[in-house]
């Protein structure tokens, strides 16, 4: 598989703002579904076909990971991957170390590797810097399923003969830990009952893949997922769901720049919460069988108070692009971030661009939050509308990166945005899409 790196010529983008974004962009498979589905292919000896694959960094990293484990990943045609993990082998520690710091996907290989090889290294992890992002739930769940954790000075690994189903309750509905349990329990002996599970659409897509492979998984009321382990799984042919988080990002870009963007393949159902909130602040949309078009209903946007939450709540991944739109809304908006303790690091740069945003340690909302009364500035008060002006800014994480692009496009004057490679983790051909929407890239 070729890396998407070539799509973006440089790590710095220079943009001139003040012009509405207008036109069409098309979504491909979801960044938060594709790599996990690729990992599911490690559960079988048979060939798997994954369609609607976006050319993003997280997909290339997962392909490299599968190669390093002895599997094959081939781009059969544009957007279609054939994955075959007939001959898995343990990964060299030094190779695993290369993946550390680049992605959070390697931890999800633990279940498949334990099932296939009886041993799995525990990787140290990368991903966006938006909080401490530990893996304690993952390791506890794997041990609840019978894996034994061996910890040495610079090395940790798990072993198991065959994992054994169990009742597991997550302290928090973590997306990754839910996927970990599902990917581990499908080939375990007996029933696993996971309560307080996350039920994001991308997790449901993974469950659809596993059902195609022969797994027996039910999603019951109150976010309980039951997995009846089977002896073996077969290959799959699957088209990944479109990326709702990218769709929401473009929606915010349309509203913030006073533009109009048709997002081909965007789907209404998984975006319901976002769409309601967008309409409340004065954004509008039209749903068709081919996608969703977004624009501003009137001249002005209205402020709001919102809290991020697990699905079906307002996703934390919508938060950063939405805040850019709120800088252009009349009055005081409040955003309480309850998923990550440190997802407002990007606002300093916005302040330099003219935004009025204050951060607070208090929970400014009604949700029970793990970060209240602690030292985390996880609530934001945004006063708008404030004209934005161009600035030199460095991207700290994926969604913040997209948000800076929107801010720069809504701003008067030129902005120089560095570290744009981080955007490639989850947005395909960002330069091409921006140009197609009339953005002035210098
Ligand atoms: N957490 C723990 N211990 C764990 C696992 C998670 O304390 O063992 C905490 C995290 O620190 C965080 C919360 O639980 O405070 C939720 O984390 P979660 O495990 O749900 O996040 P994740 O699986 O690492 C995925 C997405 C993120 C998205 C979150 C929440 C992928 C590859 N990443 O991360 O996506 O924000 O779920 O929905 O699926 C993004 O797309 O920009 C992005 C960061």
C-alpha cells in the first residue's frame, strides 16, 4: 500500500482566508473504523476484502503493522484492500517500538495475536496528544479474559492458551477498550458479557464485519454487548461506513466561513446529535439520498451550551471544529469536554487569531465528569462573534489541525499552519478538497 504522504507536498500550509468555502467533497470509509476492521482480518487465515478505504495515515500505519506480523495487505484497486493473515508471526520488539508513538492501533492486535499465536506484546502507544490516554481498561479486560501479563523492565507481553469468556464492566465506555474486548472475545471459549460498553457507529461497523466472519455478537439494552465465542472465523468482504466525523468537520467549515458544502455520502442517522446542535446555532442542512448539504441559515449564528459525551452524545471529535463556528456566534457559548481531560490545548492559537475563549477547571455543565475538581482545564467559555485574523500556528493534534484550517479560512489575511501531516491521520487529500472548495492555498 502506498503512503498517503505524497498527497500533501509539505508539512506547512499557507492559506488566505475571508472567502466562503463552496462546492462538494466526498467521504470515504471512517478513520475510526478502517484500522480496526483491518485488525479483524488478523483473526482468520482467509482472505479479507475491505472497500471504501480512505488514503489516510492511520490506514498505512495499520497496513505496515500487518506486514510486520507476517500478513499481506494489497491495494487491489483504488480504495479496495485485500488482506491476508494466513501466516502470522510474532513481531520483533524493535519493530514494535517503531510503531510506538505513531498510533493507538497496535494495542488492538492483542486479542487476535493471543488467539492465533498464544502471545502478544503490549505496545506503548501514540495517537493524538489530547490527554493521558492510558490502556489500563484494555489490559484489565484481557486479564479478565484469562490472559497473563508478564512485565519486565522494558518489555510487557501477554500470554494465553485460549481466552475464556467472562463478565466485564468498563469503568468508562471507552471505544478502544470495547473494541479490545470484542476482538478478543470472538475466539474465546464461552460467553463474554461487556457492560458499560461504547456503542459508536464505528464499533457497530466492526461488529458487522465480525458477524460476516462468523462471530455471534449481540448489542443489548443499556450498552451491554454479548459475545458468544466461536472456534474459528472466516474471511469478509466489507464496505466501511462513511466518516461522520469528517462530514461534521466540513459542516463546521461551511457554517464558519459562510459557505455551502455538499458532503457526498454523509449519512443522517449517525450524525443526528450533531445535526440538531448545528441547527440550534443557526446552521442548516439538506439531507438527500446522496449526502448532506450544509450552510448557514441566516446572517448570524447563535451561541449554545453543550457537553461532549460518548455516542449517541455529542462526540468529542466534533468539539474542535464546532468551537471555530462558535467563535462566530452571537453571545456566550459553553463547551464542557467530558471525554478527554486535555482537548482544549488548541485554543491558545485561536486566541492569537482573535478568538475570545477562556478555559476553566470546573465542570460547566450537568454531566458527571471524571475531570471535575481536578487540575484539568476542560470547560471552555467562548464569547462571539469575534473577527479572526491570520496567524502562524502549529497543529497539536488531528481535529485541532482541521479546526485551524477552518479558523484560517474564516479569518482575514494569511495564516501559516505547520505540522499539517497530523491532518493526514484522518483526512484524505485535504489539499485537493480545500482547493475544490475554493480555498486560497498559497
Ligand atoms: N481511557 C482510560 N483507560 C483506557 C482507555 C481509555 O482511562 O484503557 C480513557 C481515555 O483516556 C479517555 C476516555 O477513556 O479519557 C475515552 O477514550 P477511548 O478509549 O474511548 O478513546 P480511543 O479508543 O483511544 C477513539 C478514537 C478517538 C475518539 C475516542 C472517543 C480511534 C482510533 N480513536 O479513541 O478519535 O476521540 O475514541 O470517541 O478510534 C479522533 O478521531 O480525532 C480521535 C481522537
